[in-house]
C-alpha cells in the first residue's frame, strides 16, 4: 500500500492496526494522514510520533539502522523512563518535546580489568619490557615539553598518547585523583567536589533533591586555566556554590580519565571547559533527571552565576513541592509507625495481663489442689492416729493394786490443751517410758468424761499398717529439769525410782511458733 492509495484499514495486519491505534491516541491525527506517515516510518510508532511533533527532518529509520552497525560505546546508561516517546502525561498537560529538558543519563564506567600474563610469558617478554621502559624514560622529557604547545599545533599522536597514558581507576579513586591534581595545579580552594563517581553524584542529587553541577575540564584546551582561575575559583562563584540554600553538589572530571570522557560523550559536550546543571524534573517524570543549564567555554563569573541562578530559580519550586510531598509522606509514615508501635505496645500489655491472669488462675487452681491434697492427707493421718490410739489404749497395762510394793507412783501435770489438770497413777516397775507417753496419749480414752466416749475403746481394733506414731507432747521432770524421750528400752524405775512429779508440755512446730 502506498501513501496515495485509498485508506483501507481491513488490509492492515493486526500489528499495523495496533500501531495505528497507539499513534492516533497520542497525536489525534486523521487516519488518512496517519497511515502514510507510519509507512514512511516503517510502522515504528516512536519514530512516527517524533516526526509528527518535531517535523520530518533526517530519516530516523536510516539513522537507527546505521547506528546498529556502529560499535557501541563502553559507557553504561541506566534510565528508568523512556525518553524518546511522547508520554500520555505530557500530552495531557500540553507540553511539547521542544520545551522538555534534555535527559541526564546515568553514566556507569566499566570496571577496570587487569590481566596477569602467565609467568613463563612474562619471563620471555621481560627484555622487551625493559627496552620499552628505556625508550619511555628517554622520550618523557620531550613529551612534557610538547605538552605546552597549543592543541591546534599539537600532533594528534601526542594527544592520543596523553589520553592512553591515564590508567583507568575505580570511580572513587578517579575522583580522588582529580581533586589531588586540581589542588596541585591551582592550589588550595574552598570548593567541595563530590567524593565519588558521576553516577553516585547523580543518585545523591536525585535522592536528596539537589542540583548537580558537573564540571568537565581538558588540560589540552587553552581556556581551561583561565576558566578555573578567573571563573570557577572566583570568591563569588565559590560562595554561591557552597551556599547551602542553593542545594548544589559539584562534581568535577578530567576528560583524560575514562569516566569523565564518557560523561562528555553522553552529555554531548562540544566545547571545553564544560559545565552543566542537572536536577530532578518532576513535571516531566517522577524520577526523570534533566539537564536544566549548559555552559560551554570560558565565561565571566557574573555570567556563570547568572546562568546557574536562573536555572535554580526556575526549577527550585518544583523540587520544593516534591520535598514538601516527601516530608508529608514521611510524616504520615512516621505517624503510622508510631500508631503501629502504640498498638503493638497496647497489644503486648493486653497479652501480658492475659498471661498474668492465666498464671494467677493456674496458681490458684494449683494451691486449691495442693490444699485439698493436704487436707485429705491430714484427714487420713488423723484417722490412722485415732485408730492407733484406740489400739494402743487396749495394750496399756492396768494400774497395779496395793499389793505391788515396788510400783512407781507418778504425778502428771497434764497439758493445758488437754484440760485434765493433775493426774496421779501407779505404774509397774518394768513399765517403759513409752508406756507413760501412751498413757498420756490415750488418757481420754481410758478415762472418758462422758458416757459417749466409753465405747471408743474396742478390743478388736487392729494396729494401723505403715503408720509411725509421733507424740505431740513431751514429758519432763521439774527439779531438776530433764526431758524423757518415749523409748521402750528404759523403764520408769530406772529414771524415777519409786515416784516423781512430771509435767506434760505440748510440742509446737517452729513455723507455728514463729
């Protein structure tokens, strides 16, 4: 189909129909005029849109095909926005491509690679290396003298040798070498060059919403020294750049270095010394960095300051709005973080209280269970004790009658808890001290106070198994005081003779006594 033939959309392929739809959505051009332009652009929507807005100048298709045959430059460019297509946002705001700032590419130099030759090859080439060093040492003074010749009169081979003689370093090391050489040639100064590569400086300017001032110098140009001494190091220019209110980051590079040379190529530097101001252009893209001012060649300090100040005054309000938006976002983020932290703290407090309540309930349940077990054990123990008392009461020998001449007469002052007062009883001379203790323990069963207790002593009561009875009192003499233990191996006669006065004292546990 040619451009002059009748328009028949049905004959177009699906890809061509999609390209036509995209082109007309952006440009709003009639289909009869859009199809011939797309045919001249090889149905490339990007090229056709560029022709529509910028006019059909050079053949972009031919240039693109020719560019494919060229060896690409080493510089690495990382862009987040497509810079060649007219976006829908720009179309809605009515921005023309001619009014957009040129993009500021992010230049990433290649990492220097060192090659170590094998030891055998290095040994074989060592004579040639020594000869080259001798020739280099002989011709170095000549090259140094020729370096003062203007570039127009300098041989091209000499210029190339200057560029090749610079060893490639990492971006941070290259920046350090530039600052060191700058101070050696022009003395100490107050400019604070960025200590890093150009890509890092560009990222810092984007993150901190500042202006990046790039200075590219070439020692081969005659205007370099005058520009640096008379313009860049002018006190007014230095004070303007260092003013915190201007938010300027300055980065300098020598085009003899690989990174600075790549920056000059990407930023289309045509004349040295070269200066450009870069900043974020939020109206053209939320992350787009654009070149807002170019200054090529030597200029006076007033012109230099005026150009930089004009660009800053034009684009500073946009950066201020973005800065205010970020501050509002940070404030909202911090507020949400504080709210989340407060909620987490409240939730942690509630969890701790719930845990304490569970532990308190578990402790109360455990205490109740332990108290119940202790009460059951005490009840079982008391039942065994009563059973033992009933059994022991049946084993106590009766009081000897008057016919027993050597009977031991004891006067027992019962404890206050028993309420019995003074009790007098005779015991057989062979009765043991344990029999006296058993008599006191079972006294209320042997001599009940009422009729109901008389039936408690039963001859058929058996001794409880696995039970060891412990007396809750002790028996002692008054004068001199001596405590008698309830032992079955010592008789009363051995301790008392024919009689004695004893007292019964209740035993008190240490815990109860405290």
